[in-house]
């Protein structure tokens, strides 16, 4: 999607695409079910913590480190191998996202740079800045070992990346009337399409989606981890829906937004199950 057009609120227009209003409403109902659970009135911090852990696990799985939840839970050291480092990156991003909410609406590019710095955990000169022409992109070493790249779309050049990032930042700063689902899906999709950094773009894109969902007020306690749903829907469905986004067609955009909506619903379902387990005393 081009984010450099003249429409005063281009994201709001996406809300009228076929099926998007229904996705928005379905997401709202799923989120409301979690927030309406009696456990949320007494133990919301526990649900938030568990959602963060499960969301990080789901995001790491899409980036090539598909670990069991209990393995993520028990580990203390994430420096041992490529997969461990991916899981560690996902956990750090989930923790960092909550600290960046107040900055996002004023300086989204600063937030994205910070997210990449946290994910990469490196002080190299390519970290925390958009890639330049001629610089390669590798999601993570673990994803490379897992097989073909998750995203095999043409890589935009540095000038296009810069222009579209600036356009995305202007949309975020301007705000607007678009539903949170639409804004989160566009931020997520645009970052995946651009792959603005030399590494960890998927992890950063999913963390940015989380920031939008929390900061918009849709999920203020961060208990509906979309990353869980993206992981559950799988790499093939994720890549296929992203192709729809990149196509820029109304049908493709609507498909991507609906995919992101379904991911949020599955994340909400996961947290509802955690609430039920806590209520039974089983977790």
C-alpha cells in the first residue's frame, strides 16, 4: 500500500472495504469477552504476563523458532543457539513494546529504530536504521535454517523504503478515524512489505502491531496477543495474506485486514482459556 497519497485519512477508507466492518466487529466482541471475564477484575496482571509470554512464543515461531510454550517459560538463557536468540529477541520486544506506547504517536520512526535495536541486540552500524541499497536482508539465522524465506516478495529499494516509512509515520502521527484493527494491520503489513531493516523485520512488525492495538485502546492491558493467532494460522497463511496486502487491490487489502483480525480473535481466545484455567485453579 502506498502511504504517500493525498487522501486526508486513507486508512479510514479501508474500513469500508468488503468484510472489513464485519472483521472489526468480530474482533471487538472477542476482546470484550476477555475483558468481561471475572478473572480480569482480580488478576489482570497475570493475564497480561501470560499473554506476553504466549505472544512472544508465537512471533518467534513465525521467525523460525517454534518452541513449546513450556520450553520458553522455563528457559533463563537465550544466548545458546540461533533459535534461542530468536526467542530471546521476541521476549525482549514484547517487554519493550509496553515502554514505547507514549512515544509511538509522536515519533513512530524512533520507536521502530528502538525495536530493531532491541531485537538485534547488536551495536553494529546497520542496527536501528533503515537498510541502504546493496545491504542484504536476513530475517534471522533461525529462519534461514528453517527453509525458504517466509516472505519472498520483491525487496523495495532504499529510496522507496524511506519514502513509504515517512508516509506511514505521517499517518500514525496524524491519527484519524480508522478502527484500531485497520491501523494495526496496515502498520504490520507495510513493515513486512518494506523489510526496512537488515534483520528481524517480522519480529519488529508484529511488535509494532501490538503497540498499535494497545495504544489505540482496543486492548489497553495487552491481553489479546495477535502473535498467538498469527502463529496458529501458520506461515503459509501469513505469507499468502501478505501477498494480498502487497497487491494493493481492495480484495487483497481486505484479505490481509481480515487475517490480522482473525489473529487477534485467536489471541483473545487464548487469553479467555487462560482466564478459565485460573478460575478453575488449574493455572
